[in-house]
DNA sequence: TATGAATGAGGGTTCATTCAT
DNA sequence: GATGAATGAACCCTCATTCAT
């Protein structure tokens, strides 16, 4: 890939990341290209579908999330490792306005996004849940997908919301996993 | 108010309720007026702001939710009463696509919605939480507002989501309230 | 229909007729609405599909063409009547740039156009052909549809073409019908 | 000209011929360059104007048409020779969607195309017409240009048209030339 | 008061043409 | 010379809101 093209792609990804966190993943294409300093045609060349852009923007951060799991598992008790990793994922989701909606949209534009998320983060979270369950710190009554989606929804950033809200709610959810009682 | 005007308002509220649960609170105005069998002008006459319509549609259901609390408190143990009431609220939220986003939008269009919600449901939920705390069934470490918003987010209906997802997650959250451990 | 709406529809049809003869049936919608002095929304309200507009523009003229047949048949020898009617149709086609292409486009936008044309003009032309054949003035070796389409193609107006070209060619074609020889 | 440049020109001409017959002479440039396996820049280098490409694509075929006339004149009666040559020209036009429109477009892009056509094919057709007129088989009441353009229009390929349509119409036109009556 | 026609800004997408590599 | 990335004007269409009837 040519250097100028690479530069533009980078600029678009950076701009999209910023705009997504401000105006959501449905933000006008023009807003992104203006911030990136390129023409709209350049956006459509590199990302013919909106989901291609979303996927690309999210990809690197998802990968970083997945990569963080082994180190946390090695450094902490299983229950703590799980909590810390969810903190990590929470921080990621908190900058992706519209992410939860995109996951469930049913819009063909966003096909592939749920699959990508589960493929990358499902195994990492499952191993953390398994370890915490084995050690007795958690009663695993939730699937990795349910938990990821719950965090995605709870931590979906809202313009008028205090920043710590999502973390508090996820902590409460994890407490629910610890309790020995069955759900109603 | 003339009877025909009253009839139109009723038709609009009923139509809006249906459309909101199908296409979200951002649905085109035309969709609502067509279903109600009135012209768009009639919608704008009675509900100059979109939020006026949303508020009116939600009002009666919110009131019904609030009214359900005393009966549940009288008929069940405090912890059970709390869980049942949250089920009730969950069912309400599940039909209000876009409701959680509207609560936090910051868009002046939706001013007044959060205040109305808290004014009506805050006291009802607080008394349930207080009773459950007093009986030792719950370690109340969450405000009524936090909990209402958490349910609103978790149960926000998504096109491609299994129907029972929201209830499972809320049950898990309630379990978190029962556990004696402190959040991280 | 309200008088203002009727006035706009008339203005749109008049504008479309003018623009079609200048820039073809694929002309930008804006060009038509500007000439009509209305907003684009008004065009889309009355003619959701481009073909709806084309059909409406052509309709009245097609009907007039069809209506002319009986009078010509009564006033002239069959062969002459046929030639005169084709002159009439030629004059109509000469103002409809892109009309022939629309007839065969295969574009779903133009579905219904060939059917409408044949339904309205087919019978009129067939009766003229039948009469001319019966009187021996013509060897009917062509279907009404073939002939209509031939005229549509031959008389399709072109910016740089002398005005009388189409009429000369149609006259030649009619001579072909008169000749007793069979085609190769 | 370098051999690679020559090769690219050939590839472009071949690709353009194919695309023209499929999608018309207004087809996107990219379609042509992709089929040719070259970049768009190469197209614009060799054919700065769209008409340059069209002209070049058509040139060889026009020349072949012109060259066919003497052989046909030698092998057949004048009338037959004329018909056969028109068949030849018909086959050529049938693969050049948009060709007739380009001839009359008035668009400076297509300047030179009508002149080239007449310069090459006019004499060939005139000599055939002259011979047929001299032998009495044809009452030549049409100029070579009129006839060429009539065939170009009648045989302009349309997506939804039966393949034999053009030939039938041209045959009818030639019958018109045979008839001794005068046009109206 | 009710209606629904009209407006036009706004967002999506394509593609001819230029120009950096 | 060849390449194909970038540009941005141009067109399409939708829908919130206003206002004539």
C-alpha cells in the first residue's frame, strides 16, 4: 500500500474513532472525512461499507483487550483477574457510542461485527470465567457473550452521564456472579 | 378540550406507543400519524416537541409502574417485592426502544424526561429498596436512579436480541445487591 | 385534490415535458423542480418513481394520439389515414428525448411504460393497419408494436439533427409496407 | 511508441469494444480499464477525450465495413449488394450501444465522430446506391447519410429488445427504397 | 381545529478527472 | 510511462417542520 494511502487510512481511522465517541457510529460520513482532511471518495474507497470502518476502528482495541487477558490471569487471583479485565473492556466500550446498538442492529451493514467481537474476545473472557469458576470465586451462571453484551449495554456512553456510572454497574454485575443464589 | 381533539390525542398516544416499540422513539412522525389516522399537523399541534409526545406516551405506564409498588410490598417479602417490581419495570422498558438514549441524550428535545421518571418512580423504588435493606435481604449499595438507569440500559430492546436477555441480566444485577462484598 | 397541489402537478408536468425534450428523461430532478418553481419534495410526493412522471407526461399526448385515429380513418383512404396517423405519432415522439430508450431499458424504474403505450396505441394502430391491409394498400408485414417502436427509434430527437429527418424516414418505412416484395 | 504502450492501447481498445456493446459508450471508465488490466491513468494518457476512445474503437470496424463494399458489388446484383452491405453495417451498429446518440449528441466530446463515419462509409454506400439506382432496382430517394443514420437509430441495441428486430426494420426500409411512390 | 402539501436542508453514493508515486 | 489513490461536484432521496386550505 502506498504511503499516502496508508496515511489517509490512518487519518480516517483516527478521525472515525473521535467522531464515533462523540456522535456515535451513525455519524455523517462528511464529519469524519472533514476531520481527517480527506475527500469523501477516499472514505468510500477504503471502507465501502460503514461496517468496514467500524470494524477497522474497533479492531485494534479489541485485539489489545484480548491480549491483556493472559497477563492479568498470571498476575492476579482468578476473581480479581476477571474484574480487572472487565474494567479494561469497560474502558474500551465507554468510548464507542452506538457500539451496543451496532451489535444487535440486524442491519446488514453491521453484519460481521458480532462475529468478530466474539471470535476475538470470547475465548479470552471464557478462560477468565473458567478459572474464576474453578477457584470457587464465581458461580459462572453467565455466558461470555451475555456478559460482553451486558457490559456493552451498561457502559454505552451517554452524553449526559457521569463517567463512573458504567464501572459501578459492572462491579455490581460481577458481585451477582459471586453470590451463590440462583436467579429468579 | 373538544371531544374530537381529545379523541385525536388518544389515537396519537396509542399509535406512538405501538410505533415506539417497533421502530424506536426516533421513528418518522408520518408513521405515527398514519397509524393514528390523523394529519401531521395534528401531531404538531398537540405535541410541539417530540419529547412532549414521548413524555405523554410514557407517562401512564410510568404511573402504573409506580402504583404497583405498594401492592407488591404488601404481598411479598421485601426482597421478592423488589425483584417483582423490577420485573415490572423491565417489561415496560422492553417496549420502549430508544428510551435509555432519550434519558441521557442531552438533546433539549428530551428535557424533562429524566426528571419525570425520577419524580414518579424514584420514591416507589426507594421504599422497596429501603424495606429490603431493613430486612437484611439486600445490601443496598445502589441508588434508585442508578438502578433504574441500569435496567433501562440492560433492557433496551434490540432488533436481533433474544427476548429473555434483559430479564436474565437484571436478575444477575439483583443478585449483586444481595452479596455482602464491596465493589472494586 | 387541493387546488395548490393540482397547480404544482401541472407545473411539474409542464416542466418535465420541457426538460425531457431538452435533456432526456434521465435529466436531474432538480432541473425539473427549478423550472416548475417547486421543491424536490413536491416532485417525489406526486411522482415517487421517475417512471411515474414519465408516464404522466406522456399519457395525455398518447391519449390524444389514440383519439385521433377514428377521425383520420373516417376522413381518408385507409393508406392515407395510416400515414397521417403515423405523422401524428412522429410529432409526439419527436419531443420525447430518451423515450425509445425508456421503452426498452429493462430498468424497473420504467416498468409499465411499454405496457401503457401498447394498451393505448396498439389498438388504434392495429385498426388502421387492418383497414389498409384489407383495402390492399398495404402488405401488413409488421406488427403494431414493431411499427410503433420503429417510429420511436427513428424519430428519437437528437440535438444536432435536422427537424424533418424523422418524417422522411417514416415515410420511407411506410413505402416499405406498400411494396409487394417480401423482406430478406 | 514503446511496445508496452502499444500493448496497453490494444488492450484498451479491445476492452472498450466489449464494454461498449454491453453497457454503452457512456460506461464508467473504470469498467474499461479493469477489463483491460491497466490503470485509469493509462486510459487518459492515450485517449484524453472520451470521443478519442470511441473513435478509435469504431475506426477499424468502420474500415472493414467500407472495405466490404467492392467485393459485394462484384459478387451480386446491385440491389442485393446494397441489402447485404446494409446487413453488414447493421451487425456493426448492433454492438455499439449509444452510438447513434453519440453521432448527434452535439457534445464536443463526440466531435469528429460523424465526420469520420461519413468520410469512410459515405462513398462506399453511395456507390452501392448509385449502382442499384442505375439498374432500376432502387428509386434512390435517400442520401447515404440519411440511410446510415436511419440504420444507426433502428439498430441501436436496447437491453430488452429481441435481437432480430433491427434487421427486420432495415429490410422494411430497403423495401421502401424499391417502391416507386413518393413520400408524403 | 384538522389536514396534508410544500419546503429544503441533509446525508448517502458515484464517477470523471487529476496528480503524486 | 504506468499506476491507482484522491478529489469533490453532482445526483438521489428522506423527513422534520411549516403553513395554506
